[in-house]
């Protein structure tokens, strides 16, 4: 379980508000933004729960983006064009892999099972 602080929840619930907190105790909040209502303990608890639930989804999406970045090179014409030597022989495998990974960027899940990146096979 991820430990989300009251501070993080306050930043999400009351952006732009000025406040001070001692540790992570709601009772120590000093609220300096009279035009912005101070969130209640219930609102903060709900926001912490929302952030905790969203965290694994965000991790999946970010990891999928990084996996795509790591294989961006497979899309370059100098790598995929058969008139160049050497060129990538298994372009279709990389295209299928990247399509599967892109699915996790579009629809991230809490416990992803990412496919294995293909091993590059080069012409000689």
C-alpha cells in the first residue's frame, strides 16, 4: 500500500491554498487562505483513497511510455527500410509489441503483464 500524505491530498483538493501542517496530523493544519475552504478530514481521507487507487494505474502508464521510448528506434526508416544494410528483419514483431504496449498507455491497469520485447534480428 502506498502512503499518501495529507499534504499531497491538500494540494489536490485546494490548489493555490496556503497552509502549514506539522507532520501529517490534520489537527495541526494552519489555514491561511480564507477565500478557499479548508477540506474536511472526510474529504482528505477520500482524496487519499483516490490517489492510492490511482497510483498503480499511473505506474503502469508511465512504465508503458518508457517501454515505447526504449523501442522508438525500431520505427526509424534507416532501420526498417530493406534497401539499407543492415536493416531490421523482424519489424512486424516490434510493431506488434509496440501496439500491445500502446494499449497499456491508452488503458492502463493496476497489475499489467507486459509482453517481452523482441530480440532484434538484423540483415547481413
